[in-house]
């Protein structure tokens, strides 16, 4: 979708708030949200559906609320959509906080959590029967248009000419994974020159690399 | 093929959440945790353990160890550039969001910079939680369009004859920048070298590391 999340190349967001501090959390609620997001996932959820739910946040909230707050809002939305809770529950949460309705799942220790993190090295690739359509070094052109659902071809790289830098294998296709449908499609690292992407970069030696699926690409026969 | 999920419903939920959530971030997250705990869906001690894991155990010190080892051990560096997930797993660091890790190397002629313009993809199990600026609109919008301007704000000046390569993390691949070893530091121990590697240098917003 051409949503507020698709920020590459947009202008007017001001200078970077530069920070070399390596503290992971700056408020207790940020840490709680991080831990929550690792602990509670609705059945059948995919990373792409979760990302799409974050993209669907109202633009003023997406830009105006702190980062981990947008995670919380995304989690609320996925939990409500999955039937884990209702909008009405949120209004009376402090009233239900007096006693647990159900026994909690067993507590995981630090060592168990570290082991779980290691086992969360999820792979998204698979062998497929088809051969890759494009070869390393081949010129390609990206699709000119997006669609209303989730996609990983940013607006700034649409209708642009690039060069296949590497084939990363067949990866889960995000546009369908966001609907809970898993198919694998070749995903390539594609190199774009800065001056192909930006008028003001004329003559620049700089490059931008994106990882793009076969559906986003066509051979450039020009 | 019909969707298992209802995007229209979620868009509507977000409109309600805009006005129905508690007024402050801390209260919103508290509401979420309370509801999940009450329904027996989450154990608060497990949340504590995740917070501890990403505060004390998993963070940029892991990435710094990988970089220092690559500086000291040419064979390790070769493995890291060829198959980064396997190379970081030699140190036990494979984990969340690093199964498709790629390492990109800075040289005298090349500087690498990593961004995620569409969300905030980051190699969690070796760099921990991403810094606030990495997740903010200013960095996400500008890194692909004005990388030299962004770098200048971090105090990094890139000579005209150096090529800047920006990696936009649009898929499940994640990127770790291998910075250059500071001049004169080659003989330091691996342990001492880890202290010289900044988190930002592994994202690409720091370049010229110094021997302290």
C-alpha cells in the first residue's frame, strides 16, 4: 500500500537525532513492550501480516507516537482481530487487573529465553522447482505500480532500472504472506545507481541495493 | 486464495485505537500487558527474562566480537563474508533475524550504510535493539536519498572518491557492516579490539574507528 510507512526518499522529516548511546531501552514501558512482543503471538501470524498491521496505523499515530508505542498498537490490533481481546476490554483493563482469569503459561528463565532467541533464527527460503528468471549482471526494470495490500517494493524504486547483483534463493513472498498464504519466489539483491533513483544525484558514484522478488521485476529489453 | 486475515477490520480497529487507548505510552503498554496476563496468554516473568536477555546478553557487544575476530583471523573473515549466519553461529550468536545475514565490508574505496525504509528491520541477535534514530522517519526517509548528508550529521565525512553503498533491508536479509580496523590497532588482542567497535560503525553511521 502507498502508506505513511513507505518513507524512502520522502522529504521534510528534518535532521537525524544522532545518538551514540547503546542503551537498549530508555523507558521501562519500552522494555515491557519488547518483552511482550517476543512472548505473545497470535496463532498463524506471519511477520508480513504483523508488518501490514503496523502500516495500517492511522498516519498521525504512525508518525506521532513513539516507536515501541506503535508496536503496542500493532499488537492490540492483531490481538483484537484474532479475538484475544475486544476494544471494550481496553477501556476497563484496570478493573480486570485484580485477578487472573486463567493460569499463566510457565515462566521462562533467562537461559530458556536465550535458547528461544537462538531457535528464532527463522529461515524464509526453500528449494523450488523453477529456475531463476534473472541472472547476475542482468538489467531489470521494477514494476511501476504497487497495490492496496502489503508489498516490499518501495515507491522510490518503482519503474526504475537496476542490475541483478545476487540471487538470494527463493524466499517467502511477502505480498501473499501478509494474507497468510505461503509461496516461495526468487528474491534478488538489485543494485540501483543513485542517479537512476534521484534527479539531484546526477553524476554520483553512489549505489542503493534492495532485495526484491521476481514479481516486482521484468527484464529490461531496451 | 482468500486471506486468513482481515486488513479492513484492522484499519477500522486502528481508527478506534486512535481515540480509545489510554493517553500515555506507558499506560497503553500497561493495558496490553495486564490484559494478556489476565487471560493467561503471557507470563510476566517471561517478559522480565526477554528484557534481561536484550539488556545484558544480546546487544552490539556481540557484533563487536564478530568484527574483532574478523580483523584478527583472516580465515574467519572469509567465512563471515561467504556465510555470515554460519560464522556468527560459531560464536553462538545466530538468532532472531540473523538467519539470512549478509556482511558488507568497508574498504578505502567503499562505505556501506544500512537502513530499512519500510519498517525497521535490524539484525537483533547480533546488534540487539535498534537505536531510536534508526527507527525514526528522518533516518528512514533520508538514508537512501542523501546518505552523505546523513553521514555528515553523524560527523562522518566521505571523500568524493569513495563509493557509498546503501542497503535497504526490504526482505528477510539483514546487513552487518564490517568496518575497517583502526590504523595501528592490528596487534591488539581480540578482547581489546572489541572495545573499539561502535554499534554505529556496524550500521554504517560511523566509519573511522580509532585506537583508544
